[in-house]
């Protein structure tokens, strides 16, 4: 059974899916790191646990919007308000 064409096709599909998910997760983590870096540069600090809050946002477009916000904000309160809104949308 392990040498069957069907098994090879299923295995390849699983591998491809795993690679795709790994790439997407890597992009998400890079975006989160960029958000934290922008906040550090822009407002000087960010609360502990912020990365975990950002990870709860599943929609990549929302993460991109949070990155743009992190670049523009004047203070952490302004960012946290936008984060709260994005977390409510999440998906």
C-alpha cells in the first residue's frame, strides 16, 4: 500500500499543504515582528503579550493594516484601540 500511486498522491498533497501553511505562518510571524519593531521605534515600547494578541488575528489583511497603524500611531493607546477593533473582526 505504501508504494501505491494513490498513497503517493495523498502524501504529496499533505506535504504541499504543510509547506504552504509553513510559508503562511512565516509571513505572519514576520509581519508581527515588523509591527513590534515599528511600535518600538515609534512609541518606544509595547506591552508584554502584544505579540500573542496579534497572533490571534487570523486575517492577513488585518495584520497588514495593523502594521500600517503601528507605523503611524502617536501613542500606544491609539494602537491598542485599533488592535481591539481588529481583534473583534479576527477572521
